[in-house]
């Protein structure tokens, strides 16, 4: 009988609406749900209500469309009661309260619990603007959108304490609705994983399926890894593609992200060796979705922070368009190092950009905007000047501005042969005519100017050296002759000998004619003998003089020349036996030409 008294008392208070008059005398209970308040459609959930120790009965009710529904719950424990939902549906979703009854009456209601069911609508999309990779301390905007026409969007953050934000939707283009959630500042300590949902204003506890999870990668300042494609930056449609991320830092894991995609791919390093680590990211068979710009990041297991991003790698998918441009070369496919070569890529179909690639080159292909000429789209790729490093096999592709990472079929291969020149391994840049400017012509003009200045100086130097050589040769090889006294000739060796104690003999010859006459220093004994020669001797001398006149015509423009022969040894006896021969006999000759 005593056990029925509290139950009857609570029942009587409830029937007399004593729940309102007696409220406030007991502590407010606590209401929560396990495993959580957001439950997928068809799953089970348990609601718990905890009150004071003197609680005799618990009551759970749901508020829906301004109506109250009260459900008595038999108690199993003195201060806590549970209510289980084995199959969650839309009818079970709503706002719940609970209270309890004791000997003194009913407690006030608990705080409301929003019990949500998910999976009633298709999932929205969640993306990060501008990228899911955020610098430590930075901010990012998360965009949740859908074509279902939701009135509201809910963003949730996964973790120990589940957080959520709700925003009214904004109408977007083509019937799309979206909401923008600002997030930040972002720190590397916790994981930043988000999902979003959509719902209608009339049924706020009935949500859509969750979006795909979006994890923010918090990048730091540690050294960036390198990213490369084993097949090269241009891959054919249908070919397999593998990207490799590697570093000498010794990272434990790598992440690969593609621009404008929100799901970075992560992979663990299996066997790092001597501080070197790398991971291959196989991307399966290449399709149009694989074209784009990629980056990779490195990280350590004990930290949620990632490294700085690698340099971007553009993957171009060839064969997506049916167009196949043509490639030609001017002036010829076989050239000499130092010449100017132009590769011409053209197509009759609409083309915004032409790309030129060299077989085996690791550098990305060179792109040039097309021009429409003679009913064809074309672009020129110039090599100025060409070197041996330019030799190789080339192909060109066409692309459209709407799909810059999707290319046409390649042109037929063109092999460029460069002969001559040094083996220069550095490849000068290939530029289009619009990019070349006037720099090349300025270099040509400067080179020609320098050549015009140096060429006359060089010629003058050659003439001077030739003149010196001929003068020395004439001085050393000419025989010693005794010229006949002629007009304007002065011959006074005796006086010169008297004036020069060293025994140096001088002779000066002045002639008004156009020919060069020679004068040589002779001894007195030789002079006496030569003056007594016969007429035949004179005729032989005239012949020698005439041959010298012919040789002297080369130097007709010379106005004055002085020849000096030093230390010329002679075997002739001294002029005067009683005197000693001079220590350094010398020979001078001065020639004057009018």
C-alpha cells in the first residue's frame, strides 16, 4: 500500500494540473540522447532523464506543432529513467522535454532536446573556398549548397564536442540554394572535419542525408615536398596515371589535393629510408576529370599540421577533342646551331591556345594564344638562336579556354636536327614573335657597330706589321753599293768619319724624283775602286736600280722612312790600319721621297 501512495499522488497531481502549480519546488531535470541527438533514419536511440533522488516517476513529452504529448515512464532507478526508440522515423523527430514527480509535487521541465532524423532528402554538397588547405592561423569559407530548395542549412563539426551552426539559405543560380559559413582562425591542434545538411523551415528536425565529409588541411612552414607525374605532364585519354610525392624531410604521410576539389587523398609512407620518403598516388584510368592542377603535402603522425604545398603540377589530358593540328618548321628541320627556327602549329577548327611539347622533356609544354590568319588558327613558336639542346621530337596540341586541361589529339611528330656548335645543355627559351620584342635586334645592332669600329683598326695594324716586316727584310738583305754621283747627291764620308770617333759612317741621299734612291755607308777604299769601274759596270748597276724601283712602288705613299741596322758585323778590314776598329759598328740610311 505504501508503494502505491506516491504513484497515486503523482497521478492525482497530474490530473489536477498540479504540474504547473507545484513547479519550481524541485530541481530541474536533465534530458539527453544516446548515441546522440542526430540519428539516421531507421536507427535506434535512447533518451535519458535524470532528476532528484526523491523522484518517484518521470514524464517525457514532445512538443510538435504547438501541441503537448505526455507519456508516463515507469521508473527503474530512483533518480533516472530511460525511453528507447528502436526504429527512428520522421514521426519520432521533434523537440522533447522531461520532468519528474516526488512527494512534494512535480518538477519544472528540462531544457528542450532537439531529436533529429537524417536521410529524408538527398545530400547537399560541401566545399571550401578557396581551398580546403588553410595556412595555420588563417580562415576559410565553407559553402553548403543543394538543388532541393532547402530553407536552411546546418553545418556540423565532428569531434568530442559536436558543434553545429544553422543559417538560412540564399537563392543561387539555376534553382540552387546555398549558405556560406565562415570558419577560422584555424589551428593545427584539433582535426577540422565538417559535414552539412539541408532542411525545410516547417520541419526543422527532419534533415537530409549528410554531405560528404570535408577535412581542412592546416599547412605550416615545414619544407615542401616535390610532386611529379611518372608519365609526364601530358597523358593520353584512357591511359593509367600515377602521381608521386616525395621529400627528403622524412614525412610519415602525404596528402594529394586537386584544385577545386574538396577531398584531399591521404596516404601513409610504408618504408621511409634514410630520411627519404615517397608515396605513389595511382589515379587509375585517365578521364576528363583527371585534368587539373595538383599539389601535395607532407606530415608527421604526431602532428595534425601539414607542410607547405609542393609546386603545382598541371595534368593535361590529350585526345579529348577530335581535332588534330599540324606542325611545320621554318626554314628547315635540319639547321645549324645559331640559326633562327620557327615552329608553326595550326588547325582549321576553333582553337584558343596551342601547346608545344618536346618528347622526353620534364618541363611543362609551352602555350601560345592562337591567331586567326588565312582561314586557319595558328601560333608560332620561335627559337632564337637554336642550339644543340633544341634538337629532338616535337608535337603540338590545341585546347579551348573553357577546358584548359583537356587537349586535342597530338600532331604528327616533327624531328628537329641541330648540327654544329658546342654541346650546350642549357635550353634557351622558346618564345613567340609577340614575346620576343626588340631585344634581339638591339644585340645585332650593337654587334655590327663594334665590328665596324674594330675592322679598320685591325686592317691598319696588319698594314703596319707588313710594312715593318718588309723594311727589316730590305735592310738586312740589300747589298752595299756605291752610287754614282748624281743630281743633288752629297757624299762626304771623310768628314763624317772625322766627326764620329766611333767610326760610324753616314750617307744622305736627296732625290727629287718619284722613285726611291738608296744610300749606303761605304769605306774610302771601296769608294775609290768603284769610281774606276768601266762602263759595263755602270750598266749592270742601272739594271739593279731599275729592279729596286719596281719594288719601291709598293711604298709610294710613304713620305718618310728611317731604317736602322744595329750591331751589323762586317769582315772588311779597318779603314786605317793604325786605328782600332769601332766597338759597335752601325749603319744608318735615310730615305726621303717627295
